C-alpha cells in the first residue's frame, strides 16, 4: 500500500482507524506512527462477509419458495384453461384433465321430485361416526343383516343388527389385511368375504376364522393382454353362480402410500406424474 506522507505522520493512519500495513514496515518515506491491527481488520472483514452471506441465503430461500408457489399457481391456471394437459389415470374415459364446459348438460331446475336428493337429507342417519374412517365398501350378510366394513387402514370391521333395527359395532376387527386398501367386496356362496385391494389384488377372508387368502395378484401368463403384470387398484367385483369371480382394475399406476400409511389413489397419480411414469 502507498500512503501520502506529510509532516504530521502517515496520512492513512490519520484518516482511518485501521491500517493493513504490517507493523514496523516502511510506509512511504516514514514509519507509520499509528499502531496497526491486521487481526482486527481480518476479523471485521470476516464478520461482514458472514452477514452478507446470511442475508444472501435468506433472500435465495425466499426467492426459491416464491418461484415454486408462482409455478404452481400458473400451472393450475393453465390446466383450468385447458392450455396445460395432464394425463388422466388409465383407463379414464377422458385422456386429459379438462375444464368443465360452460354448457353443462344438466338442467338448472330438476323436472320432477325424483331427481332431487332431499330424501337422503331427511331420512338418512349417520352410523359409526368417529369410529370408522374412510370405509369404501359395505357388504351386507343377507341371513343375519350383519355389515362387513373394511376401512382405509386394512381393518375389516363387523356391525351386528340389533332387534330395534340399529347396529352395534364390534370393537375388535375381524381381521387386519396389512398394507393396501379395500375398494370393493362381496360375499361368496360359503360366506367368505371376497375383496378387491389396491395393492394386493383379489383377497378372500374367512369371516369365521379371520384367515386371509390372496386369490390373485398378477394377470395370468397366458393372457393376451399384459401377461404377468401385477394387478393394481382392483376396484369392484361380482361372483357368478358357479363361483367364478369377475372384477375390475381401475388403473395400472403404481400404488403409493401417503402420510400416515394410507394408500391414496390421488396421491399415487400425482406422484407418478412427477416421476414421469405412465398415469
């Protein structure tokens, strides 16, 4: 560093509290009379640098979150306007999510009372509220009136019909099916509960012993379509008089477990889209 020298000593030392010149070295033509403190200078520089980095990091994080939020809002707007097309899960009737048309094919006023849904509001009674969660399917045992209710956690519950027409829920589940979720169920001729599970395919529950058997988890190797492929999202079923079981599979997307262990179809569809997998 060069410093102007005048009669009073080092000009830099007179105007600045710190000087980067090493103590004892020659400053221009005379030795600088002011004490030097390189350590303090370096410490102050480091402190200022760290403060700047902290501000920069906070600004970068805020900017990133703002960009992500803006992108989501823009994507939602584009999907709503039909500009951005997201693929629907196979085999959906429509290929893409689209905006509902303004000319909806429904009359604003129902032509007769049979189309109004007021009867359920007047006479329907909620049962097991707060006791069961997200029961997708209900099976009624014709001989006893017993209800069989698989919930979203894989527990199969039973509710007994009482003499006064109400139902009493058995606090202990008949069976625990493990990971997955039941979407459809029906009793066979032997009183076994046959179920469609999103993850495990086709299941059969012995309602007396609680034993669970997996009937089918993959398409047969001899099938002309998707031979050997796993059965995902088995949804609904019917059982013929000869015991043959006919069931549907709603989608071939990979099942995904959401927070809390629940296998959620909507979450799985979104996740597959982000992964770039078939939806």
